[in-house]
C-alpha cells in the first residue's frame, strides 16, 4: 500500500509530499493528506487547504506540517484545493493555538474554528450560485453530465451548498465539478474563496482638471450656471468642502457623492454636472472603520502621577514580563497605555489592546483612533465577517500594527508583538463560556506575550483576586494610580436601607426615598443619573398567588423572565418565548403576580416617578442591533438623556462629565449569588459603576440600596477599600482552597436522558476517584440550572492544589473520559471540560 502511495505522484522521482492538516472539527488528532504535484511547489505551513473529511464533508483546514511519510493505517486522500501560497496562520499562532487546545482541554480544530473568521473558512455549508454575468448557456466550454445537473439545479434554486451539490450528483464530494465550473467562470462561491472579502468602496466626485488649472475658470463656470440654481448650489457645496482657492491640490481627494444627496442636493443636477464634464466621478477604496484624523499636534501631557506610573512600569519590565496597573476609575490609565503603546510601535513592534466586549465602545475607539489613525485595526464581534477578514489580512500585510479588540483578537496573526494591554483585566467576558475553546483571553494573552517575548500590562480599578495575588507575591510588577485626573474627586458613597424604608412604608415600588430625592435634585441641577440593575427584563418571573405556580421554560429548568414591553415570557438561556398566561395553567386563578424586578420594571417605575425626565434603558434587549449601543451612548453624551438605566453594560469604561449620581439596585442578590466569586464580582461591579460618577467638575454621589448595611463587603465598598476587601477575600479563598490557591476544572455531562446522565456522571466520578483523592473531586451534582435546550446537565469539579501538577490531573481526566465513552450506553454523552471556570 505504501509503495503504491509513493508512486502516485512521483513521475519525476521526487518523493510524494504529505501534509498534516488541522481541521476545524472536534477530533483530537491531525489528518494526513497527500499533496499532488499541482500544489507541491507552492504549499506552505500555515496555508489553508480544502480537503474532504469523512464521506460527505468538505472543509477548510490549516497545513500544520509537511513531510514525506505516508500515514500508516489509512490511504491519504488528496488535498482538493490549496487556497493560499502564503501562510494565513503564522508559526507563532499555531504554537499558541496548540497551547490553548492543550491547556483548555479541547481540540486544535476547535481552536482553529474559533480563531478563523468564517470568511476564511469554506465547508460543506459554503454555497455556490450561478455567475450573474456569465450565462453558462452562452459559454464556449463543454459541460459534462454532472456539471449540467448542478447548473440546472442552480437555475431552479438560487444557491446550493457543497453538500447539496454532492447529494445531487450522488457523489461524496462535488468539489471536482465545482472547481471545474468555477474555472469555466459560470458559477461563484458565496463566501468567495479567492476574493475573500469585498473592500468597501465609495463613489466620489472632483472638478475636472480644466477648472483647476485655468485661471478664472471657476468664475466662468459660475457665470454659465447662473440660471441653474440647483447646479450652482452643488458647486458651492463642493467648494465649501474643498477650498481650492486656498490649495488646488485639495481637489484630488474629491467629495463623496453621498455628501450631496444627504445634504438635499438634486441628484439629477449632480448627474448633469458630471455629464457636462464639470465634475468627474471616481471610486475610492476606503477602510471600513471610517476615516479619522490624526491629531498628533494635540499632545497630551502626562500628569506627574501618570509619568511616574509609566516609569515604574518600564522599570518592572526590566525584570518581569507582566505588570499590573491598579488605577482607580478616572485616574487616566488609558493615557498611560497610550504612551507605552507609542513607544513600542516606534520600536517597530506590534501592539494588541484587549478590551472586554461591552467596553469596546465608539468612545474608546475614537479616542485611540485620534492618536493612532489608520495603523490601528479594530476587531469586534459585532463587526461583519468582511470587516474581520480585513483586520486579519491587514495585520498580515502590515497595514495595521496596532489592534484594539475583544477577546477573540488574541487569535489574530501577529508576527512581532511587543506589548499586550489587557484593560479591565478582571472582566468576566474575557472568558469564553461556550463553545470550546473555553479560554480566558487574559490568560492566553500572557502566553501569547511569552511566545513573542512581549510584555503585558494588566489594568484595572478592581483587579481580579488572581492577578492581585500574583502582583503581591512578586510574579507581576505592581503599579498603583490612586488619584483621579485633574483632581476630580471619587464620588461619595451612601447607603439606602431598603429594609427600614419598607418597614416605614416610605419605599415607592423598589425606590427608597433617599434615592428618589437624590434623583430629583440631580434632575433639578440638570445633571445626569445612571441606575444600575444587574438583571434585565421586567420582573424576574411570574408566580401564581394562589397555588405558587411559576411558569418555566419547557426546554430548560429555569423560570421564564417576564418582559412587559412585549407582554411576553422569555427564557434567557435558550431564547424560547411564549405569551403570558391569562390564568394560572395549574389552578386557573387569575392572581398572577410579578416577583423581583429587572431593568424594564425600573424604567417603568422611573417614568411614573419622574414623568418629565428623559429616560433610556440599556441592556441586551435595547442594544441588539449593530449601532444601537453607540446611539444610546451618543444620546447620553449629547445630554439628550437624563437617566440611563442599565445592566452591567452601563458600568464599563464610560466617561461622561455630567453624571453626578449613580444608583445601585439589588446589591444583596449579587452578594448572595451562589458562586465562590460572588463577593469579588459585587465589589468589582459596584466599584466600576460608581466610577461613572463625578468624572467632570461635578462632585459625584453613589447610592447603594441594600437590605443589610452591616455586611462587611458593603462597608468595604462604601470606603472603596480594595486592600481590605482583597485581604478578607484572599484569606477566605485560602481557607476554603479556592483559586488562586487551587485550580478548578469543571466537567459537565450533557444528554437528553436524565437518568443515563446521572449514571454516567457517577461512573466518571468513580473512575476519577481511582486516581484522585476524594478532596479533589467535588460532586457530582446537578447544577442549579440542570436542563438547557432539552438536555440535562450533570457536573463535577476537580480541584487541584497549587503544588499538584495540573497536567497530570488532565491526563487522569482524559483517561476517565475515554473509559466512559468506551461503555456502549454512554457513547452518545457529551463531555465538556471547562478549565478555570468563571
Ligand atoms: P481610567 O481609564 O483610568 O478610568 P481615563 O483614562 O478614562 O481613566 O481618564 C479619565 C479622563 O481623564 C479622560 O477623560 C481622559 O481623557 C482624561 N485624562 C487623563 N489623563 C489625562 C492627561 N494627562 N491629560 C489630559 N486629559 C487626561
Ligand atoms: Zn395557580
Ligand atoms: Zn429555555
């Protein structure tokens, strides 16, 4: 067999080339494919190829390795197509991806799948269509029978997937025929393989050179147009934007046609001017991120504290790779980063600036764009595929050397990173929860930096316990900024006791008089208020007063959230929606009541309390569309909103001068949330949202509503005493052996049969207990929410103390997984690992 393989493609005596391909599928090994002569000269490690996988699937993979050894146990299939002749994935990227797969206990394929924007992937699901410009019936090429079957089908249906095409011609793969049809130029691939993305173009106009070169030509033109007011209008508008009297060269750049139409100019007059050769039309390729002016002349001088901090960071970097910048909100951490970023870029190295999803607002992007201009690429999950591919390619071809992005930006093809900034490093949204890879972008960033010999700054006003612990034990450098910029004061913190107000019956709905009065006086002063409630929806749930029935999602074991605005019940886990029952489905009573409350309810209460105020809600519901979030921020910035009510979205990175009051709801529920990190989360969230107050010249005030002002954590929040909070909390973590003193790996089993899942889990626990001490296996248990999308969940935690090798434990876990699925009845059970769960 081997000899046969060696001879297939070696007429010139060269040994056959084989490629190990990483495929975006959850199978933990690489597959070897044969490289035909057609590709053998141009194939490189890191290029994408199209290969057949299994009997039906066609997928994009990455060349991981090239060699001359055929696989031992199977005949290597040929690579169907080579998509790149330059690596799209760099060598360092592959190393980092492999590390992620190993550390987070998933497959390289899953990492690649998460890493590549889908515009760079093509699979059985990729679609083909007829070429809109080249009708095959008029083509000179002959078509064979199978090709015609595909073409006819495309005439009937607008498009086909690769798989559809293969099924039609009753073959495993239609790739050969699709390729041939593409070569004959009669079909197109939807996700264009070669033209991976469409550059964004803008139509512009400029004056014909005649009018620029000849003296008085413009005057003559005005004369000629004197009876044509609409055309004169357009000419005037043009000259307003392009003052050629000052500088003739300005004409070259022209003005976007859309500028005239949006300004209300006549479209037909504009066309006439083009037809009469006054203006010429041209197309310009523009960046998708819009043009920003660089205003390098507006130099920001670092304050003494800031330059002090900068120097300390640099000093730490002489010894250490990582430095934690603990700077209170509004202390100007961003300016410190900007300064260091400039320095690294000047050295010719790349910089990555990570921000949590919700903090990546137009505000911060614009602020950075103004400094770094077009060398800066933005990578955001709300961006389209094309935009993401553009950043990926822009980094490869050197157009960008500075990337600002969300967690997935750690997958980008950097070649020469000098610095990574992880802003708001404590943020939970750095951790990917589902699907695999369940990575933490901060922790991957540290590995990424190491792979590039780069430095990392972790920044936060409320560092994670883990990072602060590493900073105090000397692993990271620690630098503190404890003054707000320009002498702005931290807000004063006050308590509003909901329990006593309830007793005295002074509470209005969920609003204490203390808070109501504070809002009133803020409105009177024409300043702004932010209200924070970390739960969306109207009420938590509905409940029948008579029998206690609570409507639940039929697919997940959670109560449905009531949304008054749509008069609907929603499942926040699977998205299921249903109408609100008129009567209790259990007992028929009509006494159905709302329990608990979310942002929507608070918004409604506020409207009743302050009918004259302009109130806006900001949560997942009101920010679904691409620009909704930015629009709300803009309106708030322009002071078109008096009170902004929101979930944790309002707590991040906002910098508004006029906010002088922050109200915090439901603190107790955050504190008592059943998770070992709940105290840490509460401290972080309340501190962050408080930091939005008093950033300008107004002193700020924060009012925290709580049932029990005597709780230790409330006191620490009130005094903004991070150190005292840290010392308390770290002592508890030590005592109960939680991170950072131990590591956790969560194992979840998921399947449709509840009993079988329970059996499988206890079977797995028993296997684990053979190799692990009882104190290291926590559970198994049913999670609080034990069913999602019709699948039951069982979980257990493996706890690994500091001195114990995590790799050894992972081996034990993998072994247990294998043993489990070797039992026939457990074969279909999904096993999910979450390393360092959040
Ligand atoms: P942080 O990120 O630490 O919360 P920011 O970096 O947002 O703080 O800074 C708070 C405000 O102070 C911003 O409006 C910022 O522009 C301003 N600021 C900070 N440092 C300076 C400086 N050196 N010169 C001018 N403005 C500054
Ligand atoms: Zn009932
Ligand atoms: Zn559900």
